[in-house]
């Protein structure tokens, strides 16, 4: 392989190629150390032309490429197994900020937090917000159609992309970075690359939507009886606040207690013990409006007995401490021990029935296990994880829990849901996807074959090799 | 052809096939009578299975299909030239209304107005709103990614589709009608069909997003000096109202005077004569809030001299009369005489420069012609039409105006815009698209060839036959 790559390497800027094992090391395993792999070379181009040269060369020689940006994925999609690594980290320029068009154009290697910061400097909001925002880069966030905590109000990454620049496997470039809101000129090709997990080409830059910054924000944590009441509360909050709900996160008592038990400095947010809590964020473009809306909506919710207790943040610091509770759940969960994780979605209206049936059946199936549920219930997305009640051997538990995953995915199908709400397919869920969506997968394969006939772009990821019949 | 079709026709329900010239007549010309064509047969299936049977048969025999719903397009995309007609008008069931999921599932032949009505009955809003809503059907609105007057707040049709049911050229069905907000399981295949103008398959049903109904609405017409001031005013209104601007329509004095002159019952909305006007709609989820927001924002705009005069609606009837002014412009324009029409978009921030340069150059180029501009400036979309100043022979004028179209499209390119903001390509703009976006068109052709190898789906539309090199 290295001999074959030699002509390419000698043509590139020396800064754009590395064979250094120390430099390559962090790129060949994921941040949770669940996947480890290898790569003969790390390409780190800094220009579109270099990306084109690398991709064209690999296409000619049928060499598989794994494109990588922040390497913060959860499904094994960015760990190479012998593919050449194409890191976008040096393509990290902000090309344009256009507040009057509410848009900004950045390269794929820009870190999410820095993009949020550039939007802030322009007096605007870039609303994508998630745990990994200090490392996750725009290219990967688009390739995985990232979600996060503000989807309810602003949508997924797909909804935030106005245009893309992408290199196709044969080196052609699709570029549409002018920030148009309306453009009906045939197939919206950028949509294909969003969520394609790098299997159709390399995203090199994107024009993203900006929004007015909220002027006032209120965060509350409320105790509710059940997921059903949470869904009713969401509906009430949406209409009572005129659509100002920016986030609505459900947490089971178990999920919250893992966080409080294992993460220092956290404490119970409301006095009334409750099996379920929701974190609600209201934002408004008017000064001092959000707390008023929050209080009046929660008052109605108390009257209708949808809420048993609630704490509304009285300061920015308190608002952040409420968010910290929600964001510490994965860490608390990890400290408790490994769990069988399921990032699933169902229609919001069917969420309560799904959760009830799935919890009861999964806990009945697996001895000594319990469901830990939390997530973006406003989007119909719940992280529905099976953890052991008492300490024990982790590997044994994960093996024992396997039948519960099949059961949970079957119930997701029954309720018209998705086996991957926001984390994607990667290598982790390929078999499930192929088994549950055969028509879709066959159409995806036709599209991939048309645009990437030598299958050089992330060939093991998402679709993987064709299954035997 | 009829002999070939015979086995298919005899298998279908007799109600699903027609050879009656009288019944076929309205389907073979467009509503503006700009395009006339022919078809040997009208298929009008009422079930998914019938659609599959027709499509599969045509695929086997390489017979071209033109799918049609409301036939209200503006670019010749729904007039057959010998293709078999596949009308979706009998597939008009509302399959499901789910207010708790803010979604509704309807078949392709449902008329937009009836969908709005069903949403209203469920206490929700389906926000797509456009002139042809009494005839336009969901299938066509999705296939052309329809826009309209509320794109600024709610997005294009693409943003309103949660899932599709579509028949592929080989008869396979892609179906995803469960109304999920989040579903990261590979390529988002529905995106391919949205805006594809029927070239990849037949859309048979869709799950659409619903929204809370606004509780208060205020409409104003304001006199402004220039498109530049209009763009600044939009920015001010957006931030001063906390993102509550639902519509923001620019009208030149000429455009408005055509409406007032030719449509009975209309009158000047504000006393101060002005070269430009904007129609602003503010909506709020809170009672009586919209007029308050409108007044306070316009007050700031007066202080900053962005607005010279304004009238705020004092009743629902007055709000409707303001909208009627805007909506009567195409009728007034038509009464004035044929015009060379351009439905274009540029980034909102570049709209003022584009309009200034394009107006000056087009009017200098074509003797006796003037630009009539109006449209959805909040989305960067302007209907930028060239009309004659004085009466004269229409055909001569349209011929004489041709160089202006090339000039306008060249300037659209210069400003990073689109030659079709919302009307699509159809047959009207194929040559322009092929010339201006060769890479995109070649990628579209690859995708079409992969999914429709016999090119049976609307083969003349959008892409058309391959151009010689």
C-alpha cells in the first residue's frame, strides 16, 4: 500500500501527510476506547485542492478512505481498519460570516464550539449544542446529522445546513456555499451527504444557518408522574408559551440519581421525590419574557396536576447547574457500570406506551437489570439503556443483556420508531439496519454504487459489504 | 402503445383508467394554457397497489409516465407529450391525524386547502400557503418543493415533510410514514423525491409537520425607500419581535399599481407615495401579543427612518385586504400584458445590490421595458419580471426581452443566486440549468440512471434528454 501511495505523498505538501505512529495513534481509536484500528497513513490536507488530489488518486487505485473530523462518534464510524485516514482537522478556516443573511461559511475541520463563538461575535446564534461540542467538528456533525438538546426548537444539523462543498469519489466538486434559502433547481444534492457517514464523498465546507440570539432564557426542572404526563406537559408548554420551548428533556429518577451519586457537586433539584423529572428551557427574543412565560405555563401545569413540584432557575448559574444535572447522566451511568445502550425514537404521541411496554418486558427478560431512560422526549428520542441493578462482571452483563436489545428494537419497530435516532449506524447497527430496512438499504446501495463505483469512501461504514442472500 | 397497455388496463379497476378525450382534456394542458400536449391514456389509481401495478408494467415495457396531481405548476412540468398520464387525484384520503405528534398523514391527491382545514380541525396549523392552494395537491407540492408566503417562518415544503411513501420505477415502495422527528439510519431517501419533479418515482402519501396555531396575528403595509431599507427593516423586525415575523413581502410601487389599476376594489394602503412597500405579518402564540409587537417594532423603524409611513390592520378583514393587495399583483401584471418572468433568489444580504444592478442593466438593454419586482424578500426570493411600459405586440415584446433574461440570470450567478427559487425547472429552465450547473446536473443524471434505468419517470422533465457534447 505504501509503495502505491508514494507518488501521491511526494506530490502533497509534507505537512499534509504523516506516517508518525504517535501522531496517528489518537486517530485510530474512538474517544470511548470501544473501537481500535489501524491506518498506513494520515492525510491532513489544508485545502480543497489537496482533498481532491488525495481522493482522485485513491479512486484511481481503488484505495479505501476513512474521512475523519473530530472523532467523537459513538458507533464506530470513524475508526479505520486499514483504510487511509483523511483528517479534515487542518481545514479549519471560517470563510465568511454574513449576519444580514443569517449565515456563516466554515470548513469541515472547524470545532463546533468555535463556530458557536463566531456566531455569537456576529450577534447571532448557531443553535447546535451537544456534549462533545469542544471537540466535534462540522464535517462529522454534518456527516452524522447531529442532534443534541436544541432539536425541538431549531432542528437537527440537516435543518441547519444551507449549502455544502463536497468532493465526490471521482474528484468532482459539488459546491453551493452562497447561503440561499430557496433554490429549486432539481435534486437537493447536499441532502445526500448529510447523514451519509462519509460514504458518498468528503464534505470540505458548509454554509450554516444563524438565528437571532435569545434575549431571555429560563430553565426549570419539574417533577412529573410519568412519561405520559411529560408528553402532555410538553404539549401544554408549547401552546402556553407560543412555541418558545427550546429544550424539553426527560430524566428517570434512576438516571438522575446516577448523576448525583457519581458526579461531585450535584444535588437533587426539587424537594418532592418523583419517578420522573423534566428539564425545560424557554427562550424568548424579548427581554425578561422567558421567566414570565415559564412561570405562567408551569402554574397552569400545576393546576392540571401535570406537575408535582418545580424549580425555576433564578440566575444564569442556577440555569447552568440544572443543565449540568442533565448532562452528567452519561458520566453517572458510566460510573455505575457498562450498560446496553439504545438511542431510539418513536412518534412523540406513542412514547409513553413504548416506554411502558419496553421497560416492563426488558426488565422481565433480563434478571437483575433495570432500564435507565433519559433524553430528548420533545423529539420522540429517548436514550433507553439497560443497566445492572447490582455490581457484577461487566462482560457477562452485556452478553446477558443482548436479547433485551433485540426485544427493544422489535418494540421500536412495532411503535413505528427508529433504531438510531441521532447516533447513526457506523459499524454498530449495520446488521440491525440491514435486517429491518431491506428496501431502504438496497436503494442506498444503488446510490452508493452510482456515485462511488470503486467503493473507496468509507466502505465498511453504514452499509458495509453486501450481505449474502 | 394502446395495444401494449391493454393487459394492464384489463387488470385495473375500470374506474382507474380513462380513454375519454373530454376527461383527459384538462390534464393535457397547464392552467395558464402555456403548454399543450397529449396522452394516450389517463390512469387514475386509488390505491398504492394500483400505482405499483401501473409503474411496474410501464417499467417492464419501457413506457414513459408523467405523474400529475393538481396541475398548477408554472414551468411545464405536468403537461404530457405522449407519456401515459398517472393522475393521483383519486388517492385523496387523509390516513391519520396525530395532534400529539404534531403530524398528519395524507395521500398525494389531497388538495392543500383541505389539508390546512384538517389541521385546523385538530387545533393545529399546516403552514404551507400559496395562491394555488384551492387546486394544488400534496404530491405535486412535494415534488416541486413548494414555497409560498410563509417560508420565512416555517420553511419550504421540504421542511414540512416528516416522511414519504413513494413507488420506485421498479415497483418497490419506500415507506416511512410514522412521523419521526429523528431518524439517523443512513441516507434520508425522502429528500431525493422532494423537488425531483416526478423523475425518480411516484409519491403516493406523506406525513406532514403540524404547528401550534398562532393565537394573534397582525399585518402591516409599510412604505420604504428602497430594497436596502427593506432588508434592514426585516432584520430589525426579526430581532425586535423575537423572531415572530411570519411573512415579509416586498412590492415595488409599479407592481402594486398594476394590482390597484386592474383588480376591482383595491386601493392604496398608505397615504405617502413611495417607490417600495413591504407587507409584514407578525404572529404570536399569545393572545393580543402580535399587534403589540408590530407597533413597537414599527415605532423603532420610524425612529431609525427605515419606514416613512405604515398602516397596521385593525381587523381580520383589513388584514385580509392587505394580503389581497399582495396576492393580486400577478393578476394585475397579467392584465397589463405578458412579461418576461424570472423567479430568482440571491442571499438576502445581496438582494439590494442585485436588484439595483439588474434593474438598471435590464432596463437599459431593452427599449421600452421596465422591471416589475415583488416577492418573498425575507427568503431572498424575488419575482423579477420585465414588462413593457406601453401597450404593444406581446409576442414581439417577449422576443425582444430575451437578452434581458440571459443578463438577469448572469447577474443571479454573479450574486451567488438561483435561477429558480421556488417554481422549479420543468421544461422551461432546463437549458439554463444544464448550462449553469453542469456538475450538479451530471450527478443528478447518475442518480436518475441508478434508480430509473429505463428512464420511465417523467423523462422529459427537469433533466430531459442528455445534451450532445
